[in-house]
């Protein structure tokens, strides 16, 4: 039986205002080509790079959150290669003194080692327009700050690799270090995979590049594992190489073999002196580090949230920020707020194809609605009916006041409704002794008659009393 051995190289776009070594905007997603450029990121002679301290701060925060050790000195190196999207003919990256080394991330109970995290600049983009017989280059992204993290070959299945990526994204978003969105190219992964008999040394690895979604990471690994299994079972050897991924054909294909690899001739960038981090700076970053998804999940479990709700909210940065803001406004209301958020709000967002940020719902708006229900001022059913309007930005209390939707808790009013329903449905009423479910049929009619406003448990008690069932 052959066992897969998998390691990932992940690039995260660091969320800063400016690029890594100049003052051009870092994020030019959707902009006209080449508008965010200057002599530094165009690599013009005589220009000098200046380190973006915010990018360093975020990379340090990320590395420390993964329990990496931060070396006393870090240094930028030049990684030399020639390609049209790299105007300097080298990339400023880090080599033997990265910003973080030897961390880990826990995925479903297994600790996956993170060999290193380093900071580097992004390249530009080649564009191949259908109207031209040549390629164009867009340097908006050239010089944008990246974290590259490299895992140990510690992952064992394609699904585990995908869970790992989900975990990395959740951490990066919780720390606000990166938007980590593969759709916008802000999180990209290359995968390395080999096969071995368990317990034996690692086999020859193949790297698969250009995977632009978590799903294609998983599919490419599955396909590559099948390809290597077939080779090894025929008694042949796997060639160490870099392969590409063809999404349409669900196939990997050879890009280059080990012999064709470039020799990058790394050397320390003479324009960028080494950086030293003292303990005070690292401690202040630790203090500023927001709660991580796993810590949030544990905190939510202590608030008695359902296991699934706790994980869902904790691992979604937008949702957990919203939830925390709401729970702050409603001490003791943590659990009902989670129920409403997960069951009702998310359901409504999905069916109306909105996301939380673009809906009109505020934490305060949701709290006002849930409070009305929890305090018994309106029934849960009325609350659910009002939700779409509250999500469009309306005030729940005002709606209840204007429409007179306050829950009916007055015994004599409900008794009158019970009487009406029982006397107009004598057949159902007389069947309740043999068929207890008939009570629900009558209760439904009582609730309907009250336009959903009768307090449900009170209506049930009064109905049972009227039918002689208590
Ligand atoms: P290289 O020197 O070829 O770049 P590295 O040791 O730097 O290799 O590792 C690059 C990536 O490949 C890492 O994510 C690592 O976990 C992974 N890797 C290394 N060896 C193997 C292997 N035998 N099988 C699968 N993945 C591997
Ligand atoms: Zn620039
Ligand atoms: Mg390497």
C-alpha cells in the first residue's frame, strides 16, 4: 500500500496600503493596467527600495501566530531570474534568514509543521489578449507584498491539504493579515507530492503549480497521486519535475524537469540592510494579535453554542466579527443570537444571494429583534417574518409598534380564540383522545387566528385545558 506525502507552498497577499518597497497602492484588483507603478517597482536604474514596516508587522504577527520562531536577524535576498513580468530581472525575497521558522498549524487534531514564512515581492502579470499576436505585461501587482509559507511534507491526503488551506485562510483573515481570497489571486498554492510505503524514506516528489482554488488543489493532488501510483506499480520511477494543472481536462502536465530548474544565484540585497527585531517589538505584536479561530471556537463552546454553530461562526472572520459585536450588545443572549445568525440570517442571505456586509443588517439591528423575541414581546414566528425587513435596515421595535404585532399574552383573549377554533372544528376536537396529534392541528389554527401573535406555550396550555387533556 502506497502512502501520499504532501507539502504546500502558499502565497498570501499581505493586506497593506502600499507595496513592499515603494508607496504605490498594494491592491490594484480590477484597476487599469500599469497605473500603480513608479520607478522603484518598475526597476528603473537609480531607484531605491524602502521596507514597508506595516507588511513586516503583519508577517511577524502571522509567523508568531503559527508559533514560528523569529530569528534575531532577517535579510532580504535577490532571487535572480529573467522573465517579462519581473522588470528588475530579480525578485526581492528571503533565503536563509526568513522572518519565521519552525511553526505549526493544527488540523483536525494533527500538528502540521510550517518550515518557514518569508516575505517577498509579487511579480507582475502577463496578459494574452485574443486580439493581438503578442503578450502584454501589467505591472500593477509587481512589488506587492507577499508572505510565502512552506509546510513540512507532513500532509497525508488531498482532503487534509484542503482543510489545511481552509485553516490558513481563516487564520490570515482573523488576523487581518490578508484577505486570503483565491478568487482575487490573494491566496495561491503550489503543491508537492510523492508516494512511499509507510515507514520508508520519502519518494521522489513532483510539484504542481498554478492552482487557483482549494478545490483544484484537492483535484490536482488526487489526479497526481493516481498518476504516480500507476508509474510505481509498473516498477518505473517518478521523475522529479514541475507540472502544471489543466482544470478543464483534470490533468497535470510536465512544465520542466529538475535539470531545467533555474539557478537563482541568491545574494543579500545590498540596498536593504538586515533587520533586527527586539523582544519589546515582538511582545507588542503578540499583545496586539487578535483571537485566532480555534480560540474563538473554544470560547463559543463555553457560551453553550451548538458545536456546529461555534465552528461555523469562529472560522468565518466576517461572521465572527458580526457575532461578537452583537453578543457584546446583548449579554446573556449569545446562544439565541447564534441560532438566529446561523439558521435564519444565513438562510436568508443565501436565498437572496447577498452577503452579510452588503445586506443592511447591523449587529444592533439583529440584537433588537432577537431581544423582542427572547423577552416575549413578540413570538418567534413574528420575529422570523420581520427578519427580511430588519435585514434591509429597518428597526424591529418600530415595525412592531406600527403594526401592533406585540405578542398576545392575555389569557382571556387567547381563550376566546381557543373557543372559536374548538367549536368550529368539532370533529378534530372530538378525535384528540385517540389521536394526540390532533391538538397540534387545532393549535395551528389558534395561532393562525391570532395572526401568529399568541404566545405559543400559553395557547397550547389553554387549548389542552379546554379539551380536558390536562
Ligand atoms: P526544494 O528544495 O525542491 O524546493 P524543499 O525541501 O524546499 O524542496 O520543499 C519544498 C516543498 O516540497 C515543501 O512544501 C516540502 O514540504 C515539500 N516536499 C519536500 N520533499 C517532499 C517529498 N519527498 N514529498 C512531498 N513533498 C515534499
Ligand atoms: Zn511603485
Ligand atoms: Mg525550496
